[in-house]
């Protein structure tokens, strides 16, 4: 084989190796970018979740609220619960509540403000077997209650999430707007409240503080991708060296 043929035979392996190397380096860099994003997200969550509670946004501003700016803001406001209209949202656990282990249910209850508007409140967690409100009547605090909690927006439904069953008052995503619509409620806030306090004397449902528990393994992933890139470079160099050392029949 002549020199031109040798170069041509080497061209395809080189192009493939360069393409794979570029992909591996790109994935490693992307993981480093994700690491920075995740760290900023955790810092922002910690800051919002530990801040002193502020008043609930005024009703005339609700349609202008930006979820990216307002979600997880800690608020405090007085309202009266309508315990006769609670809904159950199934959960297998929570990445923001270390004290919650499923299976169980989030208890959503309408809370009426003094101006007549309604805020849906996730009052907390009840374990499997405590769905019936009659089994936890001590958790129904009468009269106006000073609610402390966090602003949240409706969750998105995953492709494997079961369909809701409004007839049984059973839901599988925390979409408070769908719940409120099924209850025939008007004037409902675009956000719901993840209740932190007060905790009912009866113990259920169990509200609680939100604490970020987001996994941050992106550095490990980046090292893996960069390590594979290094292995590729070394393997290709060994292959090329052995190829050069192999006698070539030039007849």
C-alpha cells in the first residue's frame, strides 16, 4: 500500500475518534455547567425557604406573578379553611420533606381570605389508612387561622403518572387548579400554599418546613466523561503506534 492509501485508511478512524472525543468533552463540560446551575438553585432555595415570612401577594397582582421569581417564597396570612372540601393527592415521598415517607397523601383544602378569594393550601401529609377526615378530626382547627407556608405552582404531570379520579376525590399531581375546578370554586389563586404552620394539635395532616434535598452528582458525572475522553486518547495513541510498527507490504 502506498503512502496515499495509508493516509486514506487512517482518515476514517481519526474522524470517528475526534467525533467521539468531542462528544465526551462536551458531555463533561455540560455536567460542569449543570453543577454550577444546581449549586445556584440550592442556594436560592435555601435563601427563600429560610427567609422571614412576608404577606400574601395582593389578589390584584396574582395574574402578574412570575413563578420563577415567586415560587418557594415564604408567606403568612389569615384565612378560614373549608374542611368539607378537602382533596387527597397521592405521594410516595418528598424531595423537600425529609419527614415524609410514603405511601400517603397530601391534604389540599380551600382557605377563604377576608376578601372572599380562595387560596388552596396543602395542609400536609397523612399516611396510608388515614384518608378519612373523620379519623383526624382534631386536625381541623376552627375559625380564622394564621397560615405560614410557601408559594407553589401546579406540578406537571409525568408520562407515567396515573390519571386523576375526581369522582373518588383522588389525585396524583398537585395541580390545585384542577382540584379547585372539580370542587366548583371560583376566584382561586394561581398558586397554592405548602403549609409549614400551624401544626394541628391532633397531629394530622402533618405540615412541615421545606428543606432542599436535591442530588448534586454532576462533578462525578463530569469526571466520568472526561475520564472516558482520556481513555479514548490513550487507546487511540496505542492503536496508532502499533499500526505504525506493523510491517506494510508495499508490493
